[in-house]
C-alpha cells in the first residue's frame, strides 16, 4: 500500500508540477515581451526627444554663429573700407597739393598756347634742325590735346609749312625724326573729323609731299604708315581725290599717284615675301624657344601687321583716287 500510494502521488505531483512550470513559463515570457516592448517604446521616445533637442540646439547655435560672423565680417569690411577711404583721401590731398604746386610753379611761356606760338615762330624763322624738331614736337602736343590750338595752327597756314618740311626731309636720322613728328602732327588733325579736312588737303602740295615721303623713307614703316593714314583721310573727300588724280608730273618728278602705286607694290612684295617665309616648315627650330626668340617673334608679328595695315590703307586711298 505504501509503495502504491507513493507511486500514485509521485505521478500526480509530476503532472501538477509540469503544468505549473508551463503556466509560469507562459506568464514570464509574456511579462518579458511586455517589458521589452515598453523598453523599446522608451528608447524611441528618448531618441525622438534627444534628436529634437539636438536640432533645436543646432538651430540656435547656427543662428548665434551667423550673427557673430555677420558682425565680424561687417566690422572687417567697414575697417577695410575706411582704410581704403583714408588712402584715397591721402592720394587726393597729395594730388591737390601737386596741382597747387604746379600752378604756383607754372610759367607763362610753358602754357599750351604760348608753346604753340613759340613753335610756330621757330617753324617759320629758324633753320636749325634741332630747333625745328623741338618746335614740331610742341605743335604735335598742342594739336593732340587742344582743338583751339589746332584751329590756330590751321588758320595761320602752318600746315603748308609742315608739308614743305616733309618735302625737304632726307634719309638722315634727324630728318627721319622730323618727318615722324611732322606726320604725327598732321595726323592729329584727323581726330577732329571733317573740321580740318579742307585745311589738311592742301593740294597739290600735300599729295606731292606724301608721295615723296613714302618713296624717300620707304624703309621706315612708321613714316609710311602715318603718310598712308593721312592720305586716306584726304582721299575720303571725292573732290580732293579727283584733284590728286589730275596732278601731272613736273620737272622730271613722277605724279603722286605713280609714287603711291610704287609704294603699294613695294609693300605688297615685302608682305608676300614675309608671308611665304612664315609658312615655311619649322621642323628645324629648337624645341624650346628662349626669351629673346619670343620677343623677336612678337616684334616680327607687329611689323607684319603694320605692313598689312599700310597695304590696306594705300589700296583704299588709291582706289578712291582712281
């Protein structure tokens, strides 16, 4: 009996114990899952709250930094601006002081009008080439900067004297300098448009002087370029162009149109030769060009452009004459 009762109670206890353990496992698992879900919810709430607070702090920090940067940059710009204003004020004071000193030191004979008058007097009465060069230089400055002085020079008949000077020039270095200054002075009249065209177109003297200069100083491209520009300015007037075309040879000298055509042919030949040389193969040149070679190439390019300009200007002038 004892053994049987013991066996029956042990089986019943085992079944109750297994059922109790199963209920405890289910309950504890449910409680654990609820706790995990609550913890996840808390973590989500904390994450959202901390993100919100971090963004709020970042916005406030960025706004504060922007305000500080704006004030600092504004202060730096105002400081730089005031420094620049002080420099400009200093330069303006120095300039006003220099102008006042120049006015105090100004001499009556150095004014533009008096220099023009003295230049005209030397041009008419002096035979010294150095004095004439200096006088023509004064006339060049006067005609460049003052239309009143240009009007005075034109009305006093100094343009005829300038053309006569051109006809008297030879190939010596002082006469080349004189020819350049004279042509530059005459070209200064062209900047005023139609105002001085009748004064500059002194025919047949102008055409003869320009033709002689082009042939006498054909090696000086600056003189030829200035003469061609002045000729083109004169031939823009159809009456002047017709008058140049009607000039006949005199005392063994060819007509001006003949001189112009010969000069054009010479410069076309020079430009053609230079162009043929420029397109030659260059595989024998050194791989690296030096500074001197680069400067010489730039100078050659400038000369070629001047030759091309002379050819174009002379073609236009001769077309207008013919």
